[in-house]
């Protein structure tokens, strides 16, 4: 696959991932995660202190992870294929990261630890679907 298609797929996945993160974490579930934070204090950044560049870079690399897997290790090039694979990868990555964080920090309680991988699965599923479309274009 050519570099232009990988770049376009990464950017498309990034846009979806970033928007979904804003919608899910920044709006719909913000109160839920605040109510289920752990005993650690001063962890969350305020809107005025948000490090947007690093948040965007993290989202970009999540999208590229899917592009890399879809392009190098599989032949995923449809919306449904990307949706399913992205959701499963998101769930696995989410469980791994959240359980590790729960076991080593006081950032969130067990309820948030169990819900967060589901949110990541939705975000990566949606991104994966869009990435699949872009990778499948002739």
C-alpha cells in the first residue's frame, strides 16, 4: 500500500477518534468519570491547562496503530471489518492499560476502570471503520 493512502487513513481515523473522544469523554461521560475518580488529587487538567498538542498526538498514534495493523498484518479494507477489528483492539488495549493503571495508581475506581475500555472500544471501532473505508478505496 502506498504512503499517501496510509497517511490519509491515519488522518481520517485521527479526526474520528478525536471527535469521539471529545463527545464521549468531554461531554457525555465527563460527570461519570469525575464521580468515579480515585483518591488521587490534582490529576485531571482543567480546560485552560489542557495540553492539546499531546492529546492530539496520542489520538494520532491510536489511529496509526490501526492503520499499521490493518495494512501490515491483515487485509482490512471495509467499514465493517475496520469497525470490528478496531473495537476489539480498543477493548484489549483499554483493558490492558486500565487494569495496569488501576493496579498501580489511585486515578480511578474499579467502576471507571471497567467502563473505560468499553469507551475506547467504541472510539477505536468508529475510527477503524473509517480507516477501513479509506484503505479500501481504489
